[in-house]
C-alpha cells in the first residue's frame, strides 16, 4: 500500500479545553521535523465554552488548504463527536475522551486524557497523550515527538521532560492496543531553506513594519485584533506610535491625520469597523493622503459571523465611501502573501498618495503555517514624492500625481475633503470637479504592475480564484490537471488595479471560473465590469472551500460551458 | 487660503462672530511663532465642517498648514497629526455642532490622554451652514427650523462638561474682543496638554444674541457675560466648578491643571522602559 502524502487531524471540544494549542503544537512538531503544516480554526465569539474546533493538516509537500476531510478526529465531548463525525474520511479514526461513550461503534477508541496526564506527572501533558496516540496511528516515528520535547522543555528542567515523555508513551501504548491505522505517512523531506512558523495577521504586521510603518491606530475587533496587539508591542521606537483608539471612526481619521503629517500610517479592522471607516477612507481619497486600511474579512453584514471566514467585503472595499472612487486593493491568498502584501500596501499608499485596502480574511488571519523565512531584503520601502520648494505651492495642480508638502516645511496648503482648487480651497466650479476627479483616478495607473500567476494559458476556460480561496482552488486545479482536464490558471493578489496584461489575457478566454466565498459572486462581477466573461463559483457557509467540492463544481461548470459552445 | 481667491466662493454673513475669532487666531499664531522663533508652517489648523471650519481658508498673511476634513472628526485627525509629529503645533477649529454633537465622542478620550492640541470652539448655538437647526447649546424650548414647536433637549453647559471630563486647560472667550481672545488662544497653545478655548461667536442670521451677550443699558438688558474675577485661582477645580455654574457666563481662563503629563510625554517615558526590537529581531521569533 502506498504511503500517505498528508493527513488531517481535527481537535474538537469546548472553548478553553486547549483545542487551539493542540493543533498548533502538532503543526509545530511536524514542521520542526520537516513536514509542511497548516492549521485551521473556528471558534465561537466567547472566551470560555462553546463548541470550538481546530485542525492541522500535515503534508510532505507545501499545502495551502485545510483539506477535504478528517483522518483523525479527537473529540473531547459528545457534542463534538456528533458534530464532526460526518467529516471523517472513509478510513478515519476517532479518539474520544473517556468521559463519554459514543452511541455508535466503528474505528474509534477512548482515552482518559486528563487521568493519563496526571499519571504522567503533569496535567498539562494531556496534549502529549493525544500526540502519542496520533503518532502511532499515522506511523510517525515517536523520536520526532521526543526530540521536540527535549528541545522545547529541557531548559525548564528534567521533570517536565520526563512527564511529557511518559505522556507520549501512554498515548502510543493505548493506540497500539487497537488495530486501527490510517496508513503510514511518507517520511518528511526537510526543506533546505530557513523557515518561519507564522500566522497571517503577524505576517501582515511584519510586512508593514518592513516597509517602514510609523503610525498604527486601531480598535479591537475579531479577527483583526492580533494586528493591534502586535503593533502595541513592537511599534514603539523613536518617531513611532501605536495606539488603541476609542472607535474605528477615530482610527481612520487618526491615520489620515498622521499620513497628512508625513508618516506611513495604518489601521486594521473587520467588516463592521470597515463600514464605519467609509467616510474617512473617502476623505483620504479626496484629500490625497497616503494610508493603509487592513480589512480582515469575516462573515457579514452587521455583526454577522465574527469568527468565521468569508470574502464578502470586496465591493465595499472598492467603494467604501459615497461618491466616485475606486480604492486600490491587495488581497493576499497565503500567509506568505500576507507578508509581501502588507509591505506592498504601504508602498502603494506612498506611491499614489491615497488610501490602500489590504483585504485579508479570517482563515488566513488565524492560520499558523510554515513558510520560507520572509526575506527582508526583498522589501524596498517606497517614500512619497515630497515638495521641496518655497511657499506659494499649488498642491493639487494638474491632472496627475504631484509632490506632497510636509507640515513644518514650506508649501503650506489646505488638505481638503471638500472639492477644491489647486491650493486646496473649497470650490464648486464644474471645471475643478472635472480636473480633480480625473486627477484622483489617473493616479491608479501608478499601481498597475504586471505581476500574476499563469499556467496552461492556451486553454479556453480558466480558473481564477482570489484571496484565501487560492489554496483550495490551486489544489483542485492540480487534481483536475492530473485527471487530464484542460484548464488555464490565473491568480493575482493585486485586485485593483488588476495587472493590465492579466486582463488582456482574461478577456480572450471563453470563460473564467471564479471560486469565491460570498453569495453575490463579487470578484466575478468586478471582472465582468472589465469585459471578462467571468462566472462565480460561490460558497457562503462561513468555512473555506474543500478542494474536492471545487473539483466537482469546476468540472461541472466547465463541461456545461463546453456543451453550450457545441450546441451554438 | 486667502479671501482674495476668486474660486473660493464661501462667505461669512456680515457681522458673523467668526470674523473676530479668525482675527484672534491670527494674532495668537503670529505671537506664538515670534515668541518661540518657529516658522508659520510648523502650525497645523484642523478644521471641522460648518461655518466655523471655513476659517482655515480665510486666514490672512503668512499661511499655516490646514486640514479641512469631515464633519465631527477634527480631534481624531489632530490626534494622528500630533502623535505622528509631536513637533507640530496643532490647533482645532470647530463649531458647537461639529465638536459637541456629532464629534462629542472624541472629546473625553483626548482629555484622558491629555493630547497636546489646542481647540478653538466657535459656539453660536445653532447650525448655521444648514440654515438654522438646533444645536446642543441651543436653549431648551427655543424654536428653530428643526424644533418648530420648541427644543425638547436641555442645553449643554460646555464649560462644565469640559471640566467634568478632565480637560486640562479651559478658557471661555467672546468673539467681539479679538485681542483678548487672541491672548486666551495663545495661552491655550502654550499649555502643555489638552486645551479648549470655548468662544461665544454669534450668528447674525439665525441666532443673533449680541445684545444679550453684551447687554444694552438703554433697553435695560443686563449683559450675560462677565469677566472672570481677578482673584479666581485657575488651578482650583472647585472654584472653576462654581464659576462655570454661575447664573452668567464667565469670560477668561477658567481652569488649568498642573503637572499632568501629555500623551507624547507619557509615550516618551514608555520608550525609556521598553526594549525596542528591530524588524529583523522580530522576525527571528518566528524562525525555526
């Protein structure tokens, strides 16, 4: 029997039972020994209690989606077992906490996690009991776990190491006493480059800092809060400022104020906060002030699904304010792109002198993933063109970008959110509104970059996901390719403006299929507005796509299109 | 940024109190700059939306920087500008509608932070630019276009409110005395911390109360403003409390807190206690 390339372990229980730590610990151990790992978590919007689950996907090659089904389910209570048993793969195994007995039988066994941990000498080793059992089920050498324990805990004393070793042994023993196996995992191929184990939100923070962020003002909101926490801890040097504001309305106006004063400024929020920021983003567009707004999308509208994932803020992000505007958008699709996207957003804002939206999403924000160590030397911080002349400058003169004066130096003007003349004074003249509107839109050209992914470009039908749906879509695409389906692949994290050459290519396609997590098919609609024959493949469950579902839906949509083409 | 700009089509009504406030602000900025030997372009005026906000376009002479933003958000914009660039002198100009109605939520947080900006509030007790609706400082029962049968809300006492939330410098001014008002504004700029100079600045079109403010002996009208008594101790919060709750409105410096650090001073202190990690060092935390 061929060895497995990957497996998925899901831990399900109550909030506060250590479910999150379990999957992260597994991911770290696996990555440490050379596997690729990616976690996915979803939890209720409360601190303790409520059904919580997280999972880790461990693979011999880089993976970008949570996968199709669950190979091992660790159920910490009956409700968790009942909820998740449907997601088990055919040969999946359930390990349940002995505090309950499932009312069905099959490939499952119970373990008293806490009792075994106590017997091992430390109640905190319950996770390691699970790990020992898991390692046995997938044929992962126990040595990996033992090495991890020694590396991690030896500095804290031999007693902790011994307790963890015992806990692992208990887990192995119990699993070995059953006859269940889910197939041995291929040995890891350790990457020959340096790696980082990092969450999407932290990657965004580091990317923005690498590009020279000076000022961060934000208000707590799931799932963007970790960015605020990161900045409060790290953005504290001379000339830097990080602050928790009193509202999102204050956040946006504050970063506009800082951007006006010559600083690189950013805020991060989620749907409800982003909606509140609308007017302020419009101000930054109108007055031509560089700033970055990170929107970590969750389910909406209103309070919506605070701790679930969705890609339903695209239309809002394009025009968050009233009036004519089209805000630049970067939507990272992987944790690695969160890093490069964070830096690019800061650079774009400086380059075109206006607001830029970085559109992330819950599944990326909370995901822990091993990625190649981000390369700081690849980030070249851009600085806005500043005015260096004498007083009497016409800051808003002409139909294109012009150097921006910095307070404290000659060139005083009024940055104005009302329509204005060249010096920034309010005016209602039609000729001025025409000039300024043209000027504001012309600057988008400065952000056109022909950077995008393309593959098998001769195929008449293409798949083009955006944002976090990139991972599942790519996996589905690879499987379809292996089956011999002729499809092209396109992807870009630059959503607005889209790379012009990409658009040229897309317009030539018979059909462009767009997997996206919303009801309206927002990106497909945006592509159609650019003359692309795009059709959305939507899902609005609050969860990411499963690759196997996408395989079927892409295949169905592609064959329906081909049939139509033949009958015409 | 000059009244001679032909494209700029906004005008204050004849007799508007805001003319006097503009003059006072010009005096204050000039004196502040010459005293501290700093250039005019190191000052930033953040203006609200309403008649008062247009002040930023009407300043004569050497020009400070200006920001004419959106309704109610002068303080958050000033907050970002000041904390990004503590070297700038940041002045907020706004009206009673902008500052005390839509923007009220931003006042108390800045008082708690003791943000080092000076706010010049032009209170005419009415929404002028939208043609005469009631504002937080319109008296209870007054008939306006939006309260055709009389205002149902009690009027706000702004000075008492500022005192209650801990604003560290509070002054009360009158637009018809631009020289005196200029001195109050300059004192507000000199104050290290959050300062508000609240100015009675009548609207000749929708709420002409000049006569009530300064009185008219011939008609037997007693003035409702009075100068803060010389013996008033501006550091005495209790005395300030009595003063702002008097039957008439005091004009002068009401209150100044002593020894309260500003937000940028607090931040500087924090920097001394915390180790700053470079981006490279931060990244290493995640590397395995």
